[in-house]
C-alpha cells in the first residue's frame, strides 16, 4: 500500500516530537532514565524516518518485531527506574532477558508457539507497566493528573504492538490496509500522549 | 526584439541554466558551509554570513557548470542526464563555458575579498572539483570520487576557516564527515545507473570491482562519516540533548549501513542514500545551533 502525503506529514510530526523529547524533554532526569527514554524515543524517531523513506514495505521486515519491542521495554524501564526504586535491578534484568528472548525466538526458525508466547509475556508486562504505573501514580497524587497521559500512550502502544504482532504472525486482527491506514495516526497520538504526559505530569 | 520577448528569452535562459548548477546538491553544500561557520560559536556577522553564502554559492555553481560543460559528451550518452541543457545542445557549449568561468571568478574573487585564507579554501574546492576530479581523473579511475569528495568537503572547512581564521581539528573532522558522506551519494548512483555509466565509459566501483565491494565501501564510509560528525560534535561542545539526538540519528545510519552490507537490495541502498542526506542536513542544523 502506497503511503499518502498526509501519512508522511503525520510521521514527520512524530519524528520532530520525538527529537524534541530527546533534546529537551528528559534533560532533568538521572542517567539511567535518560538513556532508557533516549532509546525509546530514538527508536520512534528512526522508525518514523525509515517509514517516510522506505514506505510501509519496511514493516514486512522480520526485524520489525524485535525493534518494536525496544520501545515498550525501555519506556517501562525508565518509569520503573524513576518511580519504583526497589524494583530497579529486577526490572532491568527482566528487560535484558526479555529482549534477548524475543531476539532469539525471532532469529531461529521454530514450529511451536514459543515466539508468540515470548513476545506476549515480554510485551504484556512492559505494556501493563507503561499503562498502569502512570495512572496509579496520578491517582495516588504522587504525580500530577497529566502524567496519566503517559498511561494512555502506553495503551496506544499496546494496541499498535498487538496489531503489528498478529499481522506479522499471519493472523491479522484488522485487514492489512486498515492497519496501515491507522498506523501513522496511532504513532503520532501515542507520541503526543507520552510527551504531554512527561511535560505536564 | 521587443522588451517582452527579451524578458521571455532571459527567463528561458535561466530555466536552462538552473539545472546546470544542481540546485539540491549546491544547496546542501552551501548548508554545510553555513554550518561550518556557525559551528564556531563566534559572534555572527550578518554581512559576513551573507557574503560567505553568496560567494560559496557562486563558486560551487561555477564549478558545477564547468563540470556540466566538460562532461556534456558523456552526459549525452546517459539516460539519466541526456536531457541536461549542456548535453542536449539547447545551450551553446562555448556560452556554458563562459558562464561557468565568469560565475567561478565572481565567487572565488568575492571569497578572497572577504578573507584571503577563506578564499584560498574555496579556490581549493573549485580546483579539486574542476581540474583534479572532472578534467583529470573522472574518466580514468573509479577512485576519482575521493577527489570529488575532498572538493565537496571544502565548503564546510571554508565556513569554519572564515569564522576562526585557521584550520583546526574540528574543521578537519567536519571536512572528513562530508568526504565520507559523499561516497554514499555517488556510489549509490553508480549502482542504480550502472548501465548509464557503462554506456558512457565512466569507470565506477561496481564496474571496476563488484557490487559487494561497492556496498561494503558505502557502509564503511557511512560509519566513518558518523564517527567524524560525532567526534566533531563533542569537540564543538554542543549540549547533551543535541548529542543524544546525534547519537540516535547515527544509530539509524549505522543500522541502514549494516543492512546495506548484508542485504542485496536496491531499495535498501537508496534508503541509505536518502537517510544519509537527511542525516547530514540534520547534523548541519544541530552543529549550527552552537551559534544561538
């Protein structure tokens, strides 16, 4: 499916917003969250650029599932590092093992359901962390109400991840055309939620 | 001849000459010159900046027009370039030569009048492009692109020299970044338009060596360009936020360079070519931020 000019504009805005977040949005944080968020928004930025340059065909690449895992993993790591101090080390180990497991199960040809189970567990835990943690922190008053937008962004990234994973597994929830039609808007909306949540939360 | 027909005639001449300066390429090289000047973080002299921009534009345009004049015979044999006004015969080749020389003299002369050392660097870029690359090496060896690259690296060095008055390590690194970026551009074209180059008898990396060697060269030169930009950025002292952004953009470039090396795909090659151009433009904008 050919990418429309409107889709390219949406992706370009996503790229600029991600660049803004990398340059300015995370300046006040400590080193580990800065690295984690830089990787998350960096993947978003480069993915946006590659989509603009190479078109939707780039989503056919087997590497997409691995790369798209990086965003929720690093975003959730940043959140845990900042707000759940006690779980830092444990979560970092989970991230490293989870990413290695996704990479391994996607690199070797397997006939069983291990690749899907692996990605479901890793994406699931990271996704729930990004979705629930900001909302809980906002409700508890530990963070401003706007921080809940990060959770909304987490929900959107979860939807995007699910659509892509099932699409890549050959069992699409929506038609290919529909997924591609909403994908740039979903990416932009998700990025806006994250940036607004971090800025005003 | 009426005044109206004279204006129409002049307009159509400009229309024919405009493609001869390769406006996108010239614009990008001009952007590198401006970035080189601003990267020094010295007080910006608006008149100096304007003079530098015009003199660089003229010198680069002059050398490109002379390149088009000399290569009109091989351009005429290539599908991609046979419609260029110098190759198609729409413009008289003596006139093209005259305009090329005049624009070059104007650009280099203006550059020397602004600052002699800056003018010398601008002249070096013109000399490497017109004499060493175009007249001497382009039809003899595939390695001529190195000299084309050195020539392309001169505008950024010139901009830096104009700002600080001498050549420093940052200037050399910025020049190296452009030198290593240019093969991504030229070698991708030499793969995509291999038949054109073969018809014209121009030696290229794919025809002299192999596609694998060419792709490896593209990948390695992209990595070296990224390394040079990264090093220069640290030495320039740009903020941590912009350093992070350069690191992210560099990671994307390295990923594509690796993909180009691993996967034999024209689409990926062209993707790297486009990304590398965006990368260089973004890097130039980031380096220029130093001035503000």
